């Protein structure tokens, strides 16, 4: 095949990446449905051999554009697949250079091609013997490295030399492979040593050009043993990049410079080969990259260029540059030939000549001719529809929200009152329990004292008590009074402790409740804590109500049983006075029965003797006496039986009273347990509320900081919005200025053409002022174009800022309520993004339609003579000097403004520091208040405690008076016996009255 063949071009448009979506980029490159054509910004249209958009898979790209090249490869032709495009456009992904060994749907061109090559080798193994070798090298900063070498990187440098046969790579490793797996293993091994780094546009940016070459040698299994050697070059170029977009510095910046130099040389070669001006000098030697691709571009190769582009309007300049180079590459003509062994080719050529001569001898000669024509089909760009969107507006019911809030406030107030009531009930029950315990103890000791006093009174009446026994009795009564004193002091201590703890808990609770009501609406971030507190409060209330119900039931049962005990004790007291007489009578009856029995026995003995003596009268008397005794004995036994029954009844009643006392005691213990449980629950709940208050205080601090941060961000946002608004206005002004400059340029070009024609006709030179005016107009257009490019970048950056803020807001509130602040802010941001998209599209159309290089060339061509050049140079020099002065003045003004801003910033920092110190002092004071929690007691809750305190104080006064009397009696001189007895009576009377 010696005919010319054009380089085929496949265009692949990748989808928008997350970084572009976050910047709010719009799709500027779209494929025309049903045609191999793309449209950029609805203005520029480009046609290629293949066009793939983001919906096309790797398999579709390979099957439609690459698979048929294997036919040429097995036919003996060299083949090259070249991936070209800006950084991050998907070249490595399309080629599959970074293959990791996983055969999935994302496998690129190289692994798929290797698989198909060895599949064809299997099918052709009966006709040909194949030998497959592969090599892998990279071009990094104009230095070639062997990626399959086992040596170190410094020792893996490859030298490039040329001879008559072409370019020779000295030191390049060629690995013999037998299967597709071995080939892809070489690809994976070489990819690990490739130079890759992260940039702002690509996390795994290739910093070198990679060339994976498969050499296929086929030997035919016949007498000719014809050998063909074809090479399959798969080239993954590093992407062109702008340091401003990639953020490259240091080594990354140097790498980018080298990459751009190589791609610039490649672009110049493509431009030279595709300009259609005929054969000319092509600068292949400007870079090692172009020397490597010399055969692929304009040489002996079947070439496919896969141009990868980004659809984002942010990269539209780079996309247009790639599309223009790809369009020029379509015009490059290659002349591929079959690569045969020279000796075998010569033999075959001679055999062909011999065969041809034989045919001519037989047929007396003949000639044949053939021609090949190609047709190009034109396509028209489609009309893109416009998209519109609308937002529904729904009015929320504020009246229902207000009523709900009022009901919620009422519920919380009632719940708080109920908790206070339960707390009061608990405190009253506990104080009542303390008072009852003290009352029972005092009653017991009072009963003991009464018994002593009665004993002393009886002895004093009988005058049978001596002085020592009297003093012992007085000492015993004194100990009892001391017991009264201790019991009263104990009760007083318990009441005081209870009073202090209760007042502290009440004050803390009141403090917390009041502060909660004040700050309840300010904590938007503490909804979960409010729910937890409400749940705990409900549980505490239900528990207290349950315990309170049990306590009421126990009090009711206890009251009934105490009344029953009192009635039983009253009934039993009637029999208590008869108890001793009944027992004595019972004993007397027993004794009398025994005496009567003895007398009966004697009478029986006497009756026997009377019978023996035959005394009838005496026997009759004794018999009557015996009958009387028997009757009396029966009566006594009957009385004794009745008394025994009464004693049993008394024992049963006594046992009942004891059992009832035990039950009452058990119920009192249960009551005490319930009271303590209520008290413990109240204490736990109080501790919980204190902890909650501390947490709420921390949340309030966080909320306050958050509010301050939100206010700061809001101010910053407003400031940014004003800046963006100003930039938008500047962009509109620049756009208008560019439009006016372009219109003036058109008018100037028309006038210049007229003057040029007049000059040619009259052979006169243009006036200097007209030339200067023309130059000024061209410079104005160039400056406006540069300003437009800068404004375009600023608009894209602003759109990215707005898009990122919009994304954050949508994450915070995925479904905002209509007419809410968030919904309105989202709508405003979306409107700003749409406005900037329109401005970006308009500016891109104007910027892309005017090539800066062409404008500069036009400016240079407008000067026709040395005099004009001198005048233009002088004018430009004056303009530069004036511009430098203005710049210096503006710099000085900005420096003054910066100093003033620094002073204001320092003052603001001092103010903020002072406010922070004051804030910390307030927080410390508040925490101390919460910790100490000392507030005035509430009169309504402490009324009962004050009454008990008054009673205790009155008892203490009486006790003190008694102590004084006792001390006076103990220190008094001995009295006569009668006086001692009377004084003892007075002393006992006073003691009894004091106890009562």
C-alpha cells in the first residue's frame, strides 16, 4: 500500500468531574445527534472521523475506532494510536496506560488491543509463525527512560539515533511475550515506574509522554518464507496545562514547562503538515517527541489520533485549541507501506516481474489502471433547546405554629408546677416521718417516766422510800430527760439538714427553670437534648406519681390500722385492770378446788369408817357434806373454766395487737422506703437537671459562637456578594468595551483597506496620525481581549465560589421549606450562577472568535514603512511611560489604603480581645453561681419547716429551764426526810410536765 492515507481523528468528550461540578461549570461541548460532529458554545462546529461523548463506553470507543487498525497491523503496516488533549481530559483512561490487571468495563485501548492481537495470532497460527515483542518507554523532561529495564532509573536512559532505516533506540528493552497476559504484565510493570504527580486539576497527572510499542513479526509458512515486521505504537501524551489552573510550583512547574514545550513542537508539526500549502520544511527536530512521532505523522504509519477534551466551559479555551489541532491533524497525509524483509521483498519483486513478463508473453502485454476518490459529507450544527425552571411558592400557616407554641408553653408550665407539687409532697412526707419518729420515741420515754412517777408517788404515800432510792429514781428520770434532749436535738438536726438541702435544690431548680425559659428558643442545635430532658422529665413525673399513689395508699391503710389498734388497745385496756385479779382468782379457785378435793377424800374415808361402825346419823351428815362439796367443786370448776376462756381470749387479743403492731411497723418501714425513694428520685432528677443546665450552658456558648460565626460568615458573604456584584458589573463593562472595540476595529479595517487601495493607486504613503490611530485601535482591541480573558477567568472563579456555597447550603438543608430564608438564598444563588453562565458564554464567543496571535500579526502588518514604525514606536514608548506613572501612583494609593486598613484591623483585634476577656469573666461568674446555687429561700415552701423550727425552739427553752432547775436541785444542801420527799414530788411533777 503506497497510497496516501489521512490521519484519522476520534474525539472523546469526557463527563464533568466533581471539581468542575463544584465550580458550577456548564457543558460547553455537545455532540450533534447522529453525526460525527461537535458544537462548542453553540457557535463553533468541528467534524471528525469518530465522535464519542460521555455516554459512550470504552468498548464502543475501541470497537468503532481501533479494532479495524489490527487488520492493517497484521497486513504488515505500522500503526499508531495517539492520545492528545489537555491535562485531566481522560487520555490515560482511554488508552489504558494505568492498567491495574483488572479486566472490567473500564479497560482501555491497550489491554483490549493486546487481547485481540493474540486472538488473531491463534487463528492465523496455521499460516504464519508469529513473534511478538513489547517495549515501554517514557519521555520525561526531554529524556527517554526505559520502563521495562531492571536497572535503576539513572541507568535506564535510552539514546535516540538515526540511520538510513530510520530512528534507532539504543538501550531499549524489548520483552518477548507469548500471551496477552504477559503483555499486560509488562504494561502494569512499566506503569508503576512512570512519573505521576498530583495537581489541582488531576490527582494522578502524567508528567511524561508514554509510548508502549508492540513489534509483530510474521513469517509465512510456505516456500517463500516471506517476513513482515509491523510496529504498533500506543502513545499516551502528557496533557497541556496552565500553571494558574493546575497550581503547579517547583518541580511540577518545571515538568509542565517541558511538557508544554514538547506539545508546542508537536502542534507546530501538525500545523505544518495540515496547512495544505504543499510540501515544506517540517521541524521534527525541535523536540524528541516529534522525532519519535515522525513516522506516525506524515510518514510510514496508519495513524489514529484520539483527541480527549473536557466539556466544561471553564476549559473551553483549551478545548478549542485541542479541537483545532485535531482538525488540522485530519488533513495530514501519511504514506504507509508494508514492512517486509529487504531480501524477501527483492525476491518477491523479482518473482513478480518474472510472472508479469510471462503473462505479457502469453497475452502480448496489457495495462490496467485504477483510481480512488473520496467524498466528504458536510453537516450542520443542531439548534440547542433552552431550559427553563420555576420554583413553587407555598405559604405556611403561622397561626397554627403560634397556637402550637402556646400549648407547648402551657404544657411545660403545668409540668413544672406538677413537679414542684410532687417535690413539696415529698418534703412534707419526709418531715412528717421525722416528726412521727420523734413523737413515738418521746411517747415511749414519756410512758416510762409516767411509770416511774407513779411508783415514786405510791412509795411517797406509804413513806417507804429512803433517801438513796429516791436519789436513784431522780437520776434515772434525769437520764430519761437527757434522752429527750438528744432525741429533740437529733430531730432538729435532721430537719435543718433537710431544710438546707431542700432549699438549695429548690433554688437551683428555680434558677434552672427560669434560665431554661429564657434561653429555650435560642438553642437550635440542642433539640436532641431537649427531647432527652423531656423524656427524662416525663419518666420522673410518672415515677413520682406512682410512688405518691403508693404512699397515699399506705397512709390510708396505716391510718385505718392505727385506728383499729387504738380501738383494740382501748378494749383491751378494760381487761387490763382485771388481769391481775383474774389470775389471782384463778389461782384461788384452783387452790380451793384442791382443798375441796382433799376434804372430799377425807369425807369418803370417814364414810367408810362410819359404815364399819354403823353410825347412821354421822354418816348421813357426812354424805350431805360430801354432796355439798361436790356441788361446790363443780361450781368452782365451771368458774375456773370461764376464767380460762377469758385468759385465752386475752392472749388472742394480745397476739392480734402484736400482729397489728408488726404490720403497722412494716407499713411504716415501707412508707419510709417510699419517702426515701421519692427523695432519691428528686435528688437524682435535681442532679440531672444541674448537669443538663451545664450542658445547656455549654451549648449556649457553642450556639453563641455559632451565631457569631454565622454573623461573621453572613457579613463575609455580603461582602463577597458585593465584590461579585462589582465584578459582574466590571465584566459587563469589559464586555461592552470589547464589543465597541471590535466594532471600531471593523470600521478601521474598512478604512485601512480603502487607504491601502488609495496608496497603491496614488503611490503615496499613509499619514502618520492615521497609522497611529490604527495602531491604537488594534491595541485597544488586544487590551480589551486580554481584559475579557481575565474577566472570564474571574467569572469562572466566582461561579465556583457560589456553586460551592450553594452545595454546602443544599447539604445542610436538602429540602428547605418554601419561602424560607434558605430557599430564598438558594434561589438567589441559582440566579447568580445562571447570570454568570450567560456572561461566560457571551465572553467565550467573543474571545474564541478573535485569536490574539492573529491580532498581533495584524497590528504588525499595519506598519508599512520605517517612518511609520518609528512614529508608532515613539507613541508606544510615551504610552508606556505614562502608564508606568499611573501604575506607580495607583500602587502608592493602595499602599496607603493598606496601612489604614492594618490600623483599623489592629484596633478591631484589641476590641475583640477585650470583649473576650469580659465574656470569660461573665461566664466564670455564671458558672460559680450555678455551682454554689445560693439563692433566698422561698417562703411558701419553707412555711412548714419554720413552724417545726418554732416548736423545737420552744421545747429547747423549756428544756433549758428544766436543766437549770435540775442543776439547782443537784447542788442544793441535804434536806430533812420530809422536805426531801416534798422536793422529790415537786421535781417529779416538773419533770413530768416538761416531758408532756
